């Protein structure tokens, strides 16, 4: 397989993962700031709670897809003799997927609780 193609695939997936990570972090930080500093009515709290759930669900789906892609790329290049592929094959992708699941759920639940407290 063309090594440049493989490198581009990994690079594109890394960019996607980093974009999702930054969206998750800045989105949740902005929602926390809105909840902390805004005087929200009950309907505004409901809308903000819905947005928290949507943001974290979208982040969860994006993280899961990107981590599955990393795992698939590591399997596709299993015959390649590089350190990157060797480490990719040994990485516990399932554990990372569970970790991202927990982080997104905890972020959503705690923010919804804080908004509606």
C-alpha cells in the first residue's frame, strides 16, 4: 500500500479527532459559562439542557467513529513494519471508546443537573 496514502488517512483522522475534542471542550465550557452568568428562565433552561445533550451526543458519536477508524487503519496496515502501526495494533481502542462514552455522559448529566438545579 502507498505509504503516503496511509499517512494521509491517519493525519485526516487525527485532525477529525482533534476537531471533535476541541468542539467538545469549548462547547461544554461555553455552556457552563452561559449557565453561570446568564439569568435563565425555565424555557431557556430547557433549551440549554437540550443543547447540552445534543452537543455531548454528537461528540460521543464523532469520538466513537474516529476511534473505530483509528482501529481499522491499524488493522489494515498490520503487515507494515513501522513503529506507528505496531503501536496502533497494541492500543486498547475499546477502552478509549468506553472512556469517551463515560466522559460525554458525565459531562451531559452533570451540566443538565447544574442547569436545572
